[in-house]
């Protein structure tokens, strides 16, 4: 099995910053792409950002220029640096990973709340 554990969520004022982390553990050969998704109350889960094992990044238009996705040196961790946060960024943020020969896994989610 593969486990993804997120950390770093919390409450922040608009304009502030947060850094989310996700660590993968368990039995696996490698992680291909990793990503962050979010789901606000009453809305569908949406892509925030993805990063491949080669370092190629993709961002939702709504976060471009404000959020930065990265992976750790060991490649089994990922981070999401979120700057200039807005109230509309409030959501549960989920870590996602595509695991070689095993498929897609999700973390349990971490709450991010941005107040005015």
C-alpha cells in the first residue's frame, strides 16, 4: 500500500502565505507525477498544480503566479508554496500521486482557510 500524508494547512489572512507538504510512504518503486487538488464546499474537486518526475509543472489559471509546486530531493515528497492567498482559495487541499504500476493515490486532505 501507499500512503500520502499532507500537512501545513491552516487559517491565514488574505495576502498571506502557507506551505503545504505531502509525504509518500509504503511500498512502491517510484512516483511519476504528483499534484495538488482542492475542493471548496459545494464545488467539485479541481486541479491546482501538478509536477512530473522530470520537473515539468502545470498550474490552474487561478493560481498561476501565486502558487509554486515542487518536489523534494528524495522525490517522494512534494510541496505547494501558496502566496498572496485569497478568500476564494479556501478549500480542502488534497495531495495526489501517480505511483508506478499501482495507480493513483490520494491523501486525506488538509484544510486551508483564508479570511478577509
